[in-house]
C-alpha cells in the first residue's frame, strides 16, 4: 500500500481535495473507508490507475 501512496506528497497541487480516509490491508484485499458527506454509497465509483485512487461521484 505504501508504494501506491508514494509520490503524492511531492505533488500537493494535484490534490485539490482529499477526504478523510482510513486504509488497511486484509489477507485478500485493501479496505479503504472514506468520509464522503452528502454522497450516497450507490453513487460512488472507485477506480485505480497507477499511483492514484480517484473516487468520482
């Protein structure tokens, strides 16, 4: 997981908004819990590309 987040601190201008989030790793998955006030769970689309995890709603 650390490798996925490397480099994000080097480009703070690219991060216009980042929700509060907790991340943990289980035996078979990465679990990310984020505070997304006002957004319904069904309206969240999670994608992963290279070192980013955009969460478009």
